[in-house]
């Protein structure tokens, strides 16, 4: 389960995600950058209180190489 919207846009749905390095995050939604109009994922770490963060959508949904495997950067956790 990837947790990405299949309704035309490849946006992650709100929920709890695991980063490929192990941290857990809550995705709150997708916002648009005011200047470049790039879609940005708004999320917060669940392991500390460092506030809200944004990451470009293209980077959030991409796969990365980790320990010789290609894995999603973020993966929706079962609810």
C-alpha cells in the first residue's frame, strides 16, 4: 500500500507514513508554493516536536536506493 491518491493526482493522502530510514511522520496534506506553484507535502515528525515541514511532492513520492534495494522514500503505514 503506497497511500497515494489515484484520482488523477499522485498526492499522498493524510495519514501516518514511515520514512525509509525508519522515522514516522504524519502527512497533513499537499500545499502549493506561492511563487513557483510547486506542490509541497506538509508533514510533521511523530518522534519529536520540531513543527511542520514541507517537501516537494516529486521528492516525497520518489523511490530511493537503500541497502541495495529500491524502496519508496515514504510508505503509508497500515491504519
